[in-house]
């Protein structure tokens, strides 16, 4: 049967979609760090055997660059390595190696302000497809994706939120304190927000209390006091920890 099928000449895949325009055209020429080298955008790929492809098995951080400085770099790296440890990653690059990859990528792209880095560390490539980390014998894969990217939200206009029916993961199932790449929970909530023509969606915990949005921690200012949910069903964010509770007591 396979031989008969192979003799057919019809194309299996549909015609490719037209090339989309980029939100920031300058990102067409960006360079990304993948593994142990810097490559052009079109060559920035991981193996089909990489754990991030096989099961979303990866951790990540979002870094912003302002006036030549990376905001809270050390705190973000602390969380990256904590997350990798929680997921029992082996053969993790050192902190200095990760920093070197970040700095080299920014310098090669001449990105020193108004830029964003998606820093990912996957469990790495497998010797064969499958779930078991025992197949991961190549070491972790480091990805530094730097882009020109303005702030996501309009701080002058404000944003519109809807409450999603999708609830945040329970820490008994998948701990939100681990900054992992398995984001389907958040993506489903974001789809609800998109369908409602909102900027983002508020996610509730299993008991119906506010946890966070699909993308960020959430705060409420009431009678001069700043309040935010307990970090049980949400990520204990870097910005969340940066807020001065001495000036704005909970």
C-alpha cells in the first residue's frame, strides 16, 4: 500500500500561505541564539527531537531591555534555574554561559533599548521520540530570541479584560511557580479574550477567586492600597515582587 501511495504525484500539503508582514519590520533581520550559536531568523530552528517539540518540556523567561540594561536580569535567571531544577533538568548550562549568550545576542543585534528577549531552556534533544527524560542525552537547548518590541499594553488608553471560563492550573496538578512552556491553560484563556475582542482575560482559581490574567499578574488599587492575589495559582512574578509594599501596604 505504501509503495502504491508513493507513486502518486499529487501534493500532500496545501499551497503555502502568503508571507505575512511583521509587526516590527526591523525584526526581519534579527539574529537568535539557538543551542550554542547565533543564527539568522530563518535558520533559528530546533530539532524535531527536542523536548520542547515533543512535550512543551522547557522553561522560559521574558526579559526587557531599557536604556542599555536588562531589567532584573539576576532575578529572572534565579527563576529560570529554579524552574529547571524543579523539572529535574540535567546538563544545564552555567549562569555565566547563559549570560554570555544573552549579551552576545543583544550586541550582535545592536538591541540596547525598547527590546524584549524570550529566553528559553529546553530539556534538550532526545535520542528517540518519547516522553521519558532518559532519552535526553544531548544536554539542554538554550534559546535567546531578542526582538524589537514595544510594550504590549497601552498605558495611556488602558486595556479591556474579560473573565475566562478556563481556570488556572491547580498547584496540586502543575505548580504555577514553575515558569514552564506548557502554556495551553493560558492560551485557552487568551482565545476566550480574543473571541470577546478584549486585550486579555482574567483567570480564576478553582474556587472562583482571581488568580492572574492569561499573561500577567494582576493588581487592584483600593483606597490607596495595592492588593494582588496570593501566589498559589499564579506565577510569583518579578514585577509583582518589585512593587514596594512599604509604600503601598496590602
